[in-house]
C-alpha cells in the first residue's frame, strides 16, 4: 500500500478549491482519503494554503510521498512558518 500526499479537487467549474489529503496511490483523485490534512484555495489572497505540517511530517515518516505539486506547496508553507516564527521571536525583543 503506497501512500501519496496530494490534492483532491472539491471546487466547482471555474472555482477551484482543493483538499490536501493522504491517500493510496492507486485510488481516484477524488476518492475517499486516508486523512485530510489541509486545504488549498489558489484564488485566495494572502495565504491560500492551510495545512497541518505536523501531520505531514508524520505521514512522510510512515512512507507517504508528496506529489511534485505538493512538494512545492509544502516548501512554501514551511518557509512561511519559519518567517512567522522569526517575526514572533523578534516582536517581544522590540517591545
């Protein structure tokens, strides 16, 4: 049973919305997932990706492989989390 971390489309025509899911590699794109770990709205401004990075790390440790698109989105999410943590640690020092 090979697991993938990938996007599952839930949006309507011309309004794409996606769920970030962990599912078996051979299942349908919109089939029943093993676990839903986030959401992605490509048309949103600001932060279009909300994801549980701790669950991503858990599933990767269990052997799940992210798709190429998810690798790029995860990289962006980790970078945004690092910036947020840096700003949070710098804010009390300035006060």
